[in-house]
C-alpha cells in the first residue's frame, strides 16, 4: 500500500542527493535542523529545569535504544528515520537536542520540545532562509482527533471528528502558503508532507505497517493508555 509519508520523504531525499552530486560542492546539505513538539522531541525537555513534560523514564525508548532518551515514544520519531536515511551525507543519524551539554552541533540540532506551540513570532522558516537554509520538509497537522486522549474524550472510543476537522482546515490553508513561498523565495525547496492521510491509512491498515495496535498510546494506563499518561 502506497505510503504518503514515504513518497514525500523520498522526494525530499532525491532533492538532497541531486544537490550533492551536481558538481557544486557548496550546494550539498551541510546540516539538518528539527523544529516541532513532542512528535520530534529527542530529549530537549529533559534538560529544561522544572519541566513536567518529560519522557526520560521507562517505558519510553524501550523498543529501540533500549532505554529512555527523552523521546515521547517507545522507539524512534519520524525525524530519527529521516536522520538515518540521510546519514550517508555526513549528517547525524540523530541530531542532538539543543540543550544537551557538550554536543557537536556543527551538522545538526533538534530544537523540538514537547508541549511547544507555534506563533507568528516564533516561526523560524523565513529567518532560516535569510541565513542560508534552502531545503525544508514541513509536516502538516496530523489526525489530532484520533490520538488516545481524543478517543477517551469522545466518549465512544472513536476519533473526535471536530478536532480532525480543525486539522483539515489548517492543512487546507497551509498548502497555498507553501506554494507561495516556493514561488517567491529564490532557490527554496519547501515540501509539504501529508502526514494526515498517512496516519489515517496507518490507523485503518495497521498490519500493513507492522502494527497490531493503532488506537492506544505506547505508555500510560487506563482506557487507550490515556487516563494516566506518562510524562504529562
């Protein structure tokens, strides 16, 4: 079954590869920077004093590392897979969280932080463009109405339609903005990743992705492991 995520990431990687083998050394990708929330956090919150939103304890991380790393998952994030796929370019497999002491940030940093939001005043893309960034992979808003907490709130265990409709409205408005930036900014490669449809497909056909459970959280307790969540 076709994966929207795989198609988008593959297109992004093809652009990176072509830029590295077109005979212009300066155009090769020198570093990877990650911005986001708990879906991309690689341990940033573990270094924030008095933060109550953390994932630096079991069972987080147990299925891969196999110890807690501060990621809000039992394994790897989508950005970890992207890092692994691009490591042949000399980039880090796992860009380190920017608050981690004594790390080498010369080829990548992960700024993602669990619980963070996005404001006009904190949006980094145009600022990064001005200092030389040219290739961006942007995740749209996924199925927030199908998270374990949303299923718990819905009262019937199904996805919370109102929340998903908000995500759809945001994503619909996001695409023309991406298109406009690609047209206006010289040399910009801004790819919008359709994570919403990808996650819907994953929920409906979990076995095709090697998943036996697509409605409950990896870590927590109660219905959908969401009545008492780990780290929140």
